[in-house]
């Protein structure tokens, strides 16, 4: 994938979405709510099946996002239980009747009980696309990331609030921080190469190569 294959830019709430052409998949992003939450729509180009990562807020905006793809919605994955990532979940379930999924330890904290409780190492299929589930324990007990590999072999990680440009997501105490850092180092930085794209739950995307040199710094500062 080259820079001409996609457009990636900061997206303000209420602003236009961006689109990534990943060969066998299309990824659309829009930002919603006063919390600047990112919602990602992954479309299988061959079948039209679609996955939404985080039905965060503003149901009408998310319906527009779905319509910008194939118009169907087959699965919603909630990356974690925090309220700002699922305020539109019930509305979209009512509208489209998709399957829903979330990390098992966070399932009880969601307004719609998930059809599938995810664990580390699970795989999700959307049409002909396969996404790997990465459990990242710390921001919440059941936080998950999804890994999608594009047509060139490059990985794209939808990390929720577990990894951002500049460091891991917020944790409540030292034990949770250590847990999250351990999982990030072992399950993300220890597995995926530097050209892997990170799509977080708020703000701009980054790459593992941009963030990898700072792992020791994050450990030392404790956040």
C-alpha cells in the first residue's frame, strides 16, 4: 500500500470520514461526539459484509457511515466497556440486527449483551476478511484490539483505548498499567512489524515503528 492508495487525516467530530483502500477491504473512519470517538467501518469488497468497530455515539452519523459502504451491517465489535464507546450500540442493533461482540470480561458492562464474548486468539470473519482478536488487559479487563491484514500483507490494528500515538491508554493503578504494557509488548510489538498501522479509539492513526522506540520511556513514566 502506498500513500496514493489511501487518505489519512485528522478527523474532527462532525467532519468528513476518511477511506483506506486495503485491496480486499475498505476501511472508513468517522469521528463522533464531544469525546472525539473514532468509529471504523470495515467492508469486505467481494461480499459487501461490514463490521463496525465501536458504535460510539451519534446514531445518525453512524448510519451514514454504514450507508457509505454497502448499506448493510453484519457485526459490531465494542473494543471495551467504557460508556463513550457504545452509546449508539442499542440504536444500531435495533436498526440493522447485526451480531455483536466484545471481550468477555467487559460483556456485563455493555447496554446490549454481546452475541459473542471474545478471547485472545479468537478470529472474526466478515465476508472473506479475517480479523485476529488481541486481548489487551489493563485499560479495562476485557479490552480487545482487532488485527486486519491488507492485500499487501500489512497489518492494521484497531486498538480502542489501549494504544495511542504517544503511549498506552489510561489505567487505574500500577498493576493495570503493568498488565497493559506487558500485553502491548508481547502481543502487539512482539508480533507485528514496524509498518503496522494503529487505528486508535480517539485521534489520529500511527504506526508501530513510530511508537516502538518509546516503549522503555512509557514503562519508566508509568503511564
